[in-house]
């Protein structure tokens, strides 16, 4: 394990923001799922069993915080994880895999 020193010059603002955003169960589920495959909004809300509006709000927050990105394919937008920090955090939480 990497040793972290107490560095008064490092703010940890970005890391704290990622942890705050991932601290919501729905957003954590979304990121964990998107780590294995890109999905459109419809597939995400169907898999989670949540209203489309709720999922869209969570996706917008994840996108605004630089954790996910959407790529347009025709009329659909497919989301995937772009934040290496978020991948590391979620990967550490689910070392055996996010769907187990």
C-alpha cells in the first residue's frame, strides 16, 4: 500500500469532492456499472428501477464533476467513466467486482 504523508501543501479538495459525489448510493451504483460497460440513460434507469428524471439528475452531477462523460451515438448518449480517481475508489470498494 502506498504511504501517504501529511502534506500541509496538498489540499485534497478534488479527492474530497469525488468521495462526496460517490457517497450517494445511486451515484455509486451508476459509476460501478459504467466501469464495466457504457450505457445510455434508458438502460441505466431500467437496471436501477428508478425514474428517468432521477437518473438524469444523478448523471448530470457525475458529468459536471468530471467523473463520467457522455458520447452521442445518433439520438442516444452513452455514458462511461473518465475519472481515474473515481475508478480507483470504486475499484477499491469492490475488489471482487461491483455486481457481487
